[in-house]
C-alpha cells in the first residue's frame, strides 16, 4: 500500500492511494473526506504513465488534507459526480489509508501492466475505442502509411 501525490505540469492534482493487494488506485475527495476508486488514475499508474507520481508518507498526506491543498469539487457543477461518489460502497477512510504502512517507491511490474491492460480491455464497452499506447508529446508525429502490393505483377494503372 502506498500514498502519492499525482501532478500534471508540476501542479498537484490529486492525492492517491494504491491498494497493492487489490491492484487498485483510490483518489481523495475532499468533499467526502475519504478515498474512492479512480479507474482513470489507475489506468495512468499501471498503463500510460503520463502523470507524475510522487510517493509521500502518511504525515505528509495528512498535512495535505488538513491544509486543504486539494480543493473541493464544485457541488453545483459536479453534483452528479458527488452523488455517484457518495453512493460508492468501495471506499477507504483517512484512518485506513494513513494508518497503512507505505511501501517504497515502485514501478508496476510487467505482470501488473499486463493485468491492467487485460482488465481495461475486458471492461471496455463493445464497439468503444480504447487507447492502447500514448506517446510522449515530443515523440508524437502525424500518422503516415504507404501501401504497396506484394505481387510483382503490374496493376492495370501501372503501379506496383
């Protein structure tokens, strides 16, 4: 079990908790005062690795919560989400998370990456596209392809 801050572009976004036994990621929701499952963060942790994950200890996590460093969700704009998260039966209290012994910083094993991919594919809705690989922004290029028939016989247009 480990506790991390999750940041994007050096801006802290979430306080996350990894339940290593269940291979699940939970995010702290200040409005509720508890951690709830967060599949998108789990996908990033076990699969994409686009966000920055910084391991912290329980005392640091407790300080983040006490100071209110991570803001509440806007109840008017996100009331449907708050209702859904409130009804979520699988959640972790602050005592459960901060009382858990953190493990040293780690990277998910190849088996965990594979299990996360299989789980994501198995739980995807039929007919819905699923991102398999995301490239770093500096390595992204426009998609290009070239098609060439494998036959040595010329086509009617003279192309091979």
